[in-house]
């Protein structure tokens, strides 16, 4: 009877680990896709809408680091880690714009290239993680 209870507990733990691994594997891709979609709305949305979107979809570096740590603990591939870092690209571009080089003259095209790079990087990472 005791052995049977241990088997049930072990099966429950394995199922939980599978669900957690699946969630950790998929969430960065879902979030990055939503984040890119929101960035595409930035050119067309009102200031109030942008304020709400910024509040909802701001990506803290702590969240990115947490995704990377979970990816490492679960021994996921480097393409998964790439998907985890995709939301940091706009922050990096913003930091470069603020501290290094001003993008005032070419901000719109730099913004479009940034979104294109994010989309391509996310698509390649998704292909490598889910289809290869």
C-alpha cells in the first residue's frame, strides 16, 4: 500500500514538472509575441492608450533574468534563452538612444528596424525550439 502511494505521488510530481516545463518553455514566446504586437500599435495609438500599454507590457529586467534562470534550471536550449531576451531589445535601444547616440532624426526607422529584428529573432527561435 505504501509503495502504491509513492507511485501516485511520483506520477503527480512528474506531471507537475512537465506542466511547469511546458509553461516555462512557451511563456516567453507568447509574451514576446504580445509585446511585439503592442509595439506595432505605438505608431497608431493615442497617448492614453500608450500609457495603459506601457503599464501592462513593461518588461522588467528582473522578469527577463527570471526567465533566463528558469531556462537554465530546466536546461532549455540557447534559442529559448534568446526568446527570453527578445523583450530587452527595446530597452537596449532606448538606453543607447538616451545615453550614447540620439536617434531623434531616424527614430521612426530605427523603431521599425528594431521591431523587424525582434520578429525575425523570435521566429527563428520559435522554429529552432518547436520544430527542430
